[in-house]
């Protein structure tokens, strides 16, 4: 840097453990900077604890001096807001080795790819921190849950079902195609019948509808048009009418869409996570939807359609009232989750899986503890 005419204001050293004083002095001497200008950025339990480490290492003092931040005129309200936000961050980001685990089975078809469900994983992390739990996420290949696998590979079949049976909660995320669908349906049935908290996202909602139609309403061949085609008899999930079956590109329902909770859904556990709001917005990405022709029959059979789109036609969310937490969303709420503002559906799911849903709901209702993303006086819980 100095050969290029650049003078460092600080040197941040990535390391596995804390730097000892001799090492810091050696780095400072070699780089021709002061001792206090060398900070160690050691490995932490989670990336969310790094800001606290940097504060401990003196980064704020270096920034204040280098950027002349002490000359910036801040109001007492701004200072208090920043202090509250920082306090909330430190309260939320607790070292994981002090926390009880919450075991979540993620039943999907892309589990061998680490980044395939990254947004879902992060949303679960955010919610687990809020619930003061350590997330133990168990990826389960949905194909391994299918009956054919019991013969083809009994060990994979046993291990997959062992993971589902031992989980505190089951989540079925989004996806496309027919592969692994039957395994998702079996996992959904398990969660519904045994009162295990369940969250279905996009495809997960569609799977939950098919499972309910088969095992509660008695439609043994209930299916999705995506799986069985347009000529199947009982298509509880259909291709959206405005889409094109010939051209797959650009045919999805994308972006932020409005969801309207139906009158009489004040009991809804999901709605409570949104502070009881009647209208919410979430991002979408799908080309199949629940068949509107079966909505009345599903509701009469006990599956609550708690919200619809702004036209009052498309199913947006489903729930089962007498279940600890059985929720499906057509939306992808994981795309807007933040550390200090966890996605409401994910927060409710993890809270139910952790046994603290009533507590979290109470705190949301009373807007307890701090700021939402550091803005105004609103609280995300």
C-alpha cells in the first residue's frame, strides 16, 4: 500500500484466534502504523457477532478519528435511536453455545446444494435468534421419504424419517417439478397428524393442500397440474390462467403482491405475527396456484383459507385452527427477512417449534423491546 502512496488508517487481520500483543506490535512495526491501529478479526460463532467484536477491538474509535465523526452534529433523538438499535443488536445476537437448540427438518429436493435454500436458512437463523434458540437445521431429501426408497435404499429411508420424527418443526420450501413431491406430502401428513409445527412456502403450500385433499377430504388421487398434467381428474393445484404453457420464460407471478386476510380470521396465528394487520405485502414467485374451484370444499373440510389476493380469488395463505402451527403461504416471505426484523411467518414457525409462540405473540402485541431496523419507534416484536 505504501509503495502505491497509500497510508493505511488501520490494519484488520483475519485470524482464527485473538492476536497476542507481540504479534500486534510486529504487524504495526512492519506496516508503520500505531499499535492501536491494528485490529484482530478472529473467528466468531456467527457472522452476526462480528460487529460486537469490531467494537471491542476499537474500530469505532478509529472510524471516529479518521472520519472526524466527533464533529458531526447529532440530535439527542438520533443518538438515542442509535444506542437503542445497538443495544437491540447485542441483545438479539447471543453466543449460540449458551442457547437451547431447536431442530428444524427442511424437507426439499435441492438439499445437496448448500446455497439452494440460503434465504430460507437465513430467515430461520434470524427467527431462532429472536427466540433465543440455536438453530439446528436438518436437510432432508424428500425423495428419501417416499415409499419406493424403503425398498431401494432402506438406510436412506430410515435416516430421512428419523430426522423428520425427531424434529421440533418441519418446513417445506419452494421448488419446481414432480421429483420428490410424494415425500413432501408424506412429511406434511406427519406434521399435520402429530401436531408438529409446519411451514409450507410456495410449493410447500401446494403440497399441503394436496395432502389435505387426499387424507382428509378423501380425494386419493388429488394432484397438481405441474405433476400430473392438465387432464388429471382432481387438480387441486393448477397452472395460472394468465400464464403461457408454451413459453416458460416470463410467465411467473413475480414481485410484491398484496395479501388480504379474510374477515373472521382474528384467531389466525399467522396474522398475529403481522400484528393483526388485515392487509400485508410479500414477494411472490410462482406459476401454479390452488384451484379456486376447491376452495369452498377445502374450507368445509377444515382447512382454513385465511387470506386471498387483492381480487379475492387466489389463495395466499392456509392454516389449521386447532393445530399448534400449521401454515402455508404462496408467497416467499424469506426474501425480506432481517436480523432485527425476522420474517413474520418464519418467526411464528420457529417460535412454535421452540415452545414460545404465546410469548412471542404477546411481545408483538405489546410492541416490546426496541426498534424495527432502527427506524422510528416501531418494534418488530
